[in-house]
C-alpha cells in the first residue's frame, strides 16, 4: 500500500490531520519484521566484500563521546582518531563525523579544522528532551554558531506518546529552522516508543517535519538500535523517497559494538532501502567502541593474524 | 501409532523382562565462556578407545572457536585476576572436591579411552585431584616466594610482586588427557590468568568431563576454555593472536619451534615443552611439581615508595 504523499517542506498542519495521516499508515508486521531482520543478519560477507564493507562502515561512523565526564582533552583525542583511525595505516578512511555535547563543539571544530570531518552536536536538552522550547532552540543555535555541521535533536517522547503529534512536528520544524544550513538528525528514542507501529509513525512524522536523518536512539536507553527497528525506519525513508523523490538518511546508534553488527546493518540498508543509501550522506552509525573493532577486523583481514585491543587506543 | 507402541511394549513384557531402555548418549561439546557450545563450524570427529572401538563423537573446534575462546578468556580475566588469592584457592579446592565425587567416572573413562590398567587409572585420577589441591594451596603463597622487599641504594621501599600475565593459550599434552591436562591448566589459573586450552586430539573426552566439573565448581565462566580438535589447525592462530599473552607448548610436538617463532611477533611469553611431554600420564605423577609451571606466566611488578621522614 503506497504511503500518502508527503511534501519536503514542512507545511502548516493540524493535529487532526497529522493523526489521520500517521494512524492511516499500515501497521508493522512485528513478527515479520523480526524474522526479516534475523534472516538478513545471517548473510555471509567474507574476504574482499568484507574488506569493502569494513571501510564503508568506518566512513559511516559518527564517532561519539556523550559522557558527563567528557573533557576537552578527550574530545581532542577523539578528533585525532577520527581523522586517522589507525595512525600506522594511512589507507584507513576517516570517519563520517564526530558527535559531542554542545559545549564541546568549539573544541571539536578547532581540533578538526582542515580535515573536512563534520562536527555533530546533540542538542535540545539531550537525552531526555525535557526542557522549554526556548531552551531547546537556544541550545541548537549556540551549537550551530560554534560550528556544528550536524545537529542531533531528540523528540518530545511524552508529547508523541500522548498523541500530541502537532507539538512534536512543530518542534522539529522549529529546530530545523534554527539549524540553518546544518543537517538535522531526529532522534526518535525507539526504546521508549514501545511498538514498531510507533517507530513507523515517528519516522514519518520526523521526515515530514523536515528532518534530514532519522536516528534510532540516544544510546542512554536500552534497548537501543535493534535490527528490526532500523528495518522499520529504513522502510519509512524508502517509502518517502518513492513518494516524493527526497532521500532521508538513517542513523542507528547505541549497542552497535562489533564489525558483525555493523555489517548486518549494511546488509539491511542494501536490502531494504537500496544501494543508494550505502553512503555516509544517507547512513551513519553512532558508536564509540565500534571503531576499534572495525580496525581490528581490518588488520585481521590484511595480516591474517588476530590483533588484540592492547594495540589500539582506549577511548 | 500410540496403540502400536503399546502393543509392542506388552509383547516385550510378555517375553519376560522389562522393556529395553533407549541408550542416552552424551554429546561432547566445547567449553567456551562457561557454556558448552558445539563448534561454530558444525564439525565433529569420531573418538575411539585405545583398542579402536568407537566411544563418541567430539566437536572439532575451528579457528573461529579459538578466537571466541580468547575473547571469553579476556573478558573473564579482569574479574578472576582481581579475586583475592585466598578466594582463588577456595575455588580450586572446590574443583578437587567435585572431582573427588566423580572419580569412578574418570577412572572408567581412563581405562576405556587410554587402555590404562584399573590400578594405574585410579592412581592417575587421585593424582589429578591432588594436583588441584596442590595448586589451591599455592595461590596465596606464590607471592611470598616469588616477590619480596628489595634492598636498594636510596631512601626507598622497593617491593616486587608477581602478577598474572593475562590470557594463556595452553597446548595440553596429547598423551595425558586427564592428569597432564590438569597439571598444565591448574598452575595457569591458580595465579589469576585465564586459559584457552587445546586438549588431547585422540582422547578429548576426559577434558570435556573435566569441563563439567569446572562448570560446577564456582569457577567463573571464561576462566578456562577447552577446545577439542587438531593442534596443527588451532595452534598457529593462537600463537599469532595478539591478545594471547603467553603460550604453553607442552602438547605442540613437532610444531613447537614454528609456533614459538610466530608467538615472538607479538611478544607472547612461551613455555617450551618440558621433560614430561610425550611420557603419558605416568610422567605427570610427581606429587610435588613446584613453581616451575607458574612462574612462566607471571609478570613482576616492582613498586618504589619513598621512605617517610
């Protein structure tokens, strides 16, 4: 069943119209989604295909540090790693972006100057999103002014779950406006949305409100980015493209720690959304410990021996 | 269907004697991270007794099983090495207790699998149990023997203490599947290391039975990981693995020199095959093996501290 037409520019709307649209979306076959994700995760990707997948995954990593204990020194170290993930091997591609808290944006921008790597900043009272609208917008404007090229906002899950879709819609649209030229990633926090139907609705809502990316989670709530959730979100961006010709990106974040997990996600992207999405412009992986595992698997493929974590940075 | 089964059973009962039991055959699997999985490769191989009779099928571990075992051992290392030496001693003694309760099974296994005389099998099992007690006693004494306060030319206290090196890959003796395995495994974990052991290829069943003892002896999962399979297939990957800190080559046979060379690339500590290698279970009967199998897997930490005013 084709999804009703959605326009790129967020258009003025009413809660009633949004509800009719979102609740008119076909329901997600939960068992089917799980089975399909499980089925695709058994694909065997070996040798040269694996080498390519690893390099692609590295270029898609949003290298993230979102801790209360973040220091400027830690952010600078992370930026150095983003530019040269493996200092002993310059053929390793650089990562997609560095993702930090808003107050660390200036530090990250300074450290990444000249590398061409973007700085993503979480904003809008990450991770809970519980702050007045003015605070959220000020948070966003400040991060953009400091040089963030991507903004990761969180939606108001409370409003979404209570059925106030218009509030969520308007917030996303307002933050999108505050972003200016910066890309907007909308974090749905799927671990709090309870059902796959809600994930599909929230994805369409975020896409329609002008988000450039839909992102699964903050990484602070478990479960985070599970394969079926990513599958449902990829279906949403695929349907939106079929409808309007506009391509929206997807970013699973949280819980993706191994090369195997990353490759499973890439298989999912290829099979569900299509190969056009296999680019850092349309698919990112939010992670911190994943990068070391990707580098270790890369070394394993090129040298034939298993490397150990002692040979990689602690971050 | 049900009717037919009933009638067959009554027929057998009519012949006199109870209905025959179905044989309950054991699946011999690997011991990884505290669980008993089959080989990731799905392979198995037949194990025969000394006289050539089929005993069971054992899992044929693959390179990826070896990798998974190293991951499990690394994960377990933090917790196991942080336990007090006293507590590690208690756990090792517990292994001896549980083994003692199953000595008949292990003795029968040794007779069937290796063709030992019942008398020798009994001595071997007793020695294996005593070996756990022996190293249980060493856990909280090895630091006093190998460490100490060093005299230095300055106003400093200077102390040395042995610390576990990390993950140890053990190639267990091929011809001594119970006492030999115990003798190389217990000293490795007594000091706080975690172990990945490749068991005897021809007689691996005693090792899997021992794994059941370990799994029920308060030993945290992953401290000991047992792989049944072929040394030439598994050992090169373990030797070259950068996350393996030490390598015991006792069961390496002709491969020892080549494996030592591979291990050198990542500065892995190596224990070469000793005089016991190749001598069967009898070679391991010495009741007091000393610290020789513990020291190769220890690092010495030395601390300087200024003498107060």
